[in-house]
């Protein structure tokens, strides 16, 4: 029998709308931009020490969510939107404390962080909205379930 619950479970995934696809591209692009910027900044453009610094390892946590974003996993979009604030904070601090060109690179980092957060937040919101619409249409298109009357409660039980 096709109940509303079965209709939700058996409903095909909603196709990605252009806005969902755009937010995915922005999220992946800004994450890749943060990875490349972090490596170039600490190894080539404005390292803390000549020849590069160990601070380049700060990009390793950014590599972890890349696979999840590419596989379009909703959970990854959610936790990346929290992780990105660490890099935002670093960018703001270094924008005010570093000398040029480090402060300009920090401003680019801040812009990439804001783009990544906005893309992740919109991606999650749009996908949840699309899933709700798809679920509502699946329920509306489901066959009406057989009339079910719950059993009457047993009021004759003795009190303890």
C-alpha cells in the first residue's frame, strides 16, 4: 500500500535547481580558493619566514570537507559554514596586524570566507525548501490510505 510515509521514502530526489547548482559551484570554488590562497600566502607571497612557514598547514582542515562538497552532502555544507568562521577570524586579525602584502591577502581571505559561508547557508536552505516541496507533492500524489480507525482505549483496566 502506498501511504504518505512510503511516498516520501520512495520519492525520487528533486533535481537540482539552477540556484542550488550555483550555490554549490560558489561553495566549492571559494573553498578551493581558500586552500590555494592559504598555500600561496604562507609559502610564496608573504610567508612569515623567508622560504615559507609551517603555517601553510592551516589549509589541511579545509581539504577535509572538499570531498563532501563535491559529493553534495548536506551535512558537510552545514559544518563547513561553522568551520569557515575560524578562517574569517584569522583574516580579520591579519588584515589589521600584518603589513602589506599580507594585509591585502587577509582581505581576500575574508572575502572568500564570506562567500563560502553565504553559499553554504543558501545551499542548505534551498535544498531543504526543495525537499519540502517535493515531499508535499509526493504526499499529494500518493494514493489515499485505507481508512484506519484506532482501537478504543481500554478504560476497564483496574487502577493501581
